[in-house]
C-alpha cells in the first residue's frame, strides 16, 4: 500500500506541476487547432443538415448555434460556390439555403458538399495563418544548437529567473538542451528569461521549492535562494527553509529520477575567514546567531544534506562554492557593492562605503561563473569546488574603478560597518584549475563596462514597453559557432 500511495502522490504532484506551467499563445494555438476544426465541422453539419426545431435547445446566450455559425459563415465562406461547381442549382438559392424550394434532392446534396468543401478550404487557410504566426514568433529567438535525443538533456534550474540562473538558462538553451525553470519570483523576474518564453525547448513553472516538485529530468541546477543580504535577511526563516527543505526536495527528486544535482553553495560558508585565500579544506569562521547566519548556515546545511544523500542514497551531487559575482540583470536594490556603486555613480551620488573601505573582495563576471558551473556539472568530481576570481581589490579601489568607468567624480561617504561583514574574501581556485580546467577569463574592466551599460539602460526606462533585454549572444556567441 505504501508503494501505491507514493506513486499516487507522485502522479498528483506531476499533475500539479503541469497545471502551474504557463503555456504560451503559440502552444495554445497548436493545442486548439484540431479542436477548432472539429467544432467548426460539427457546427457546419448542424447548420446544413439540422432543422431549427431539432437544434432549438443548442444555444449560446440567446442565439441558436446554427444562427451564430451562419453569421460566421457569411463572413468566412463565400455566399456562393465558384462558378461551374453546381450547374443545376438555382443561382438565387444554392449559396444561401440548400433546402430552398425548387431544389431537388440531388441539387441539395451537391450544394451541401460544395459548401462543406468551401468551408474546409477556409479552415485550412486559417490553420496555415496560425502556423505562419508560429514561425514569426519562433524567428524572434536566438539561434540554438541542434541536439538529437541522444545528447539532448532535460535540465531543471531552480531559481532560474534570478540573476545567475537566467544567465545559466541562456547558456543551456543556446547549447540545445531542454530547460525547465522553477521559480517563485521572490527575487527573480520574468523579464530575465523573457527571451525564451514560448520556445519549444523552454518551460517556466511558478513554484516554491519548499513544496515538493515532480518532473522527469536528467540534471538539476539548484540555485533557488535569495543571495543578497537585504533579501535573505528580510525573512530569515524562509531563507533557512529554502536552503534546507527546498534542498531536501530537490535531492529527493534527483534520487527518484536518477538525476545529477549541482547545489549552488557560497563563499559565505567561510564566514569572516581567518585563512587567506580560502581553500575548500577551510572549515570557516561563521557566527551561527548573527544577522547573516540564516544564509551562511543554510548553505552549510545544504552541503551537508548533499553529501548525506550522496553517501547514503548514491545520488550524484556536485557542490559549487560561489564567490562575489556581478553582471547584467543584477537586481537594482539587492544591496551588494557592485549594484550600489554603479547606481550611485550613474545618479551622480556619493558612493557609500561601509567601514574603512580597506576590506577586500574578489569579483567574477557572471559568464565565468556559469562556465564554471557547467564544467563542474559535467565533471566526475564530487567534492566542493570554489568558483570565483582570485583578483582581489579593496572596496575603496573598487569604488574608484566604478567612478572611472561611469565618468563621474561624485566622491564617497563612509558609514558604520555592517555586522559580521567579512574583512577579506579571496578564493583559492587551485582545485577548479586542476579538476575542471577552469579559471575566470573576463577582465574586471570589460565586465564592469557591460554591467554599467545595463544599469544605464535600466535607469532610462520610462514605461513598461521599454524593454531592457540583455542579448544572450553577447556572452555566448561561441556556443553556437
């Protein structure tokens, strides 16, 4: 009974997941085309072969269906068949009424056949217009690599509408895989992935992974979690639940379907480090009851859960410890130093530095991070791996870089340091170089320039129709080359 109950719950979960998907207009047209044709055929038969008394009860609103259809027929089908199709029927009657007086049974039959043929041709014309519309909609997508069923993967990305997740989706879509995004849009935004809405290989599901989710997938990139201090501290309990219960649900899904899962961890598990730079073997220095603990400890729990499922249930798990990342599609108010400095510089405001400004950070461009995540997923190494840029800068130096790039000299202002804010942060990426043959490639100046341009266009938006869509081919043209 337990087995049957589990299968029933999985089927019900799958049905809920399908119900939450957001079909596009194109998908609807494809689904409805046969139904539309069938309904039109039934109505046509009713209009031609039924007596009013036989269909009086079949109405829409206050009008009988044959009358409604006749109105459509007058607009869609010609009043008369082409010349030569019916030679014996009276010209004044066969187009308007196949049962008019003066028409014998043979003429009635021919009249009905011709009327059916005419309407069938018009239905075919409507169908062709629908497929033409489908082609026009499809033409707006970036070109993607073709993959056959042998090497095309079904990939689930939790948090795929967020900053990092959306760039990962771009990379996977251009590479020809089928991608499903699951996001509750707490910090993610639909317009981050609007480039792919309606694409045959793409699906978006509005769902909170704290609740179970069922799907048939080959790989899972588990990125779902608020990642900036203002967002994860806004609801600490929710942050912990997402990183604990949400991770359990995704690991359970990976176990159930035999998928490989990559858990996006963070450099925050090192806390305020006493070892510099930070290797994966360092256990960290974390305050378990501080304001950042909900995120720091949540990610540490996620790693523990991953290795528990790997050792106990043979789930294929990969752990990526992500260091500071920047790039287009960062949230305007995420409270991180990159977005704060760029927005303040563009608005000609003083750049706010918390603390002395001597604390250090290492910034990697988002495309470097995504390449690292993909390389780790495809590797056979089940150990935590730092994904970051070892190029270290003080906050004061970084403020100067931003002002120089933007072309403003509004100055800086210092405020009290944030509680538990790390003083030094720099990854040791020796393991990534050795195991993944990966290291960051995008120079800071180049990445900052792209990011500044994105935020500049974002500030220039004045209405909803003014889109600020970042073209995936800017960073990923080599994928389809």
